[in-house]
C-alpha cells in the first residue's frame, strides 16, 4: 500500500508538515517495497484550490492513505470519493522517518 506523508523537506530527516494542500513536499512511502520518494508540491502558492489539486495528485500517485495535520472540506470529499484513508496527526513534531517507523 502506498502512503503519502506531508513533509517540510525532501529528506527522511525532514519534519512533518501539518498542512495538506500547501505542504512543501510529499513523501510517497510504499509499504510493500519499503521505498520512499519525495515530490515537491506545486500548489504551495496557489491562490485557491490547493487542497483539491493536491488531492488529485494523491489519487494520481495511487496512494491509499494520507497522513497530514488537517484536510479542507473539498479535499476531504475528493479523498473520500476515492476511498483514500486520511490520518490526522495534530501538532506532531516528528520526522518523516519517525512516522514511517510508526506505521511499519
């Protein structure tokens, strides 16, 4: 299963980003292969619709789970429509590696 984790940077040592649509990066973690890949978020500076555009990317990447700090209502609706699980980690100061270790 593929999981997206919102990140402040493109390294496993980067901190978790509480924002979904405007997160700086996304870590795509494949639980089957144990591999990670980071993608910059092209929607960080979008004037509107960042959450929906980001949710569309999640669907495109084939993720079945997204870990973030919050989801806007429109992004949440789109993710629910595609049966993508949303996990909210409020006020989390962990690194991407620590979050991956916790879901292994």
